[in-house]
């Protein structure tokens, strides 16, 4: 399985480090204290130590050991993904999507396949504007709906302008009609790990491949945007918490062949379900 065999692709994604740094500069008080602690953890991770075991989705580097591999946040109480069930109904403000067209620049980092370096698209959630940075895929889905998994889950990753806050929109993909909106992406799924350079910490920094194609991002979304809302985390190390999650209730579709094209390259890149603990899972009940 390619996912499990992939090497350590950077202990802390560059963007996360930037996000945490930005947080420290931008906020004061308790938040800054938390951010400083996070930076200290990041520096510890990237200080050049060599992990004997790299994180993966199975085996010694598997999810149950991520915290012991140098990612303590992965053992936190507000982690993702979760099972979406028994949600509290609420009249939540609709997510305002302002999605345009984007160049399709793709990478395979051994843990997922990602359309990267997206510019010019954004969402507004709770009065805050978050810019779409990238989207990527997990198979099978990471979140489950009433205990059931979907063949694929898409994660649209957004950050505020100062990168201090992140909001991820999850979209389930079920088997059905061919997905024309994703055709330009699926035509260029990188089967092998993408080219990378090592940064000053010895971590891999991937260069996305520009396919020369574009994608209409609005066409990716389902007709109905009702969603589940909760506060969670990145689903990969370093499992940073404080991520605003919105998982859309209505799945989009993809043909069996399109699903197979993905799973032939990557399957099993889903973190096991995490406990909800003291969190509230809300479901938007008003269109
Ligand atoms: Zn993801």
C-alpha cells in the first residue's frame, strides 16, 4: 500500500508552521500562550531529530502511535475525524462560498493526492473570510455518517489571510454518475510521490505539477449545502486542533471507474474515528 510505504513527508507541513507563527504574532493573552506552546512543539519536531519510525496509516507508524512518534496533539480530546450522528439541530449561518476557477496544480505526498496552490476562492463562515488553499482526498471517508463510510471524502482546506485560523469543508463522495467537475483533476492523478526538496529541517517540500488545466471549484459542491459543524483537528500529524469543521450532509457523486482510478493509487489513507468527548456536534437544519 503506497500510503503506508511512503516516507516521512515533513513532520510539520510548512503551512501549519506558518499558521502557528502567524497566530503568535497576531493574538495576545491566552491564545498567544497556546500558540507559543505549539511553536515550541513544532520546533522540537523539526529540530533535526530523526524519527526512527515515520507516521503512516498502519503498522508501527500507525495512528495509534502518532502521539508517541512526536505528535502529542494527536492524543488530544478534540480530534478529527468523528462519526456524524446524534447531532444537535441548529439554525447555523450558511457557509458563503465564493469559489471561482483555479489552475490544477497537483501533488502526491505519499499520504494524499492534493490540488495545491489555489488562489482566488474563499468562504465566509461566522463573519470570517477563509481563503481556499488546497483540496485533497481520503479513501475511504474519514468522517462517517451514522456509522457509515463513503468511498472517498474530499477536504477543502481554507485559512484566514493571516493564516491564524483554518476551516475545512468536508464533502462525501458516493458511487454514482461520473463527476465531470473533477475530470481535469482525475486525468492527472499522480501515481507516484511528487518531486520534492528538503528544507532546512530536512523535511520534504513538494513541488506541485502544473497540469495546464483548470477547474471550476463551484461545480465541486453538492446542490444542498446543509452541514455538520464541530471543532476538531487536522486528521494527519501534527493533528493541530482548533480547526473549524463543516462536513456537508449531501454527498457528491463519482463513477465506479473514477473511484477505482483513485484507490488504485491510494487507499486506506483515513485516520480512525476519534471520540467526540465534551464537544457539541451541530447540524444545520435551515437551507
Ligand atoms: Zn484531509
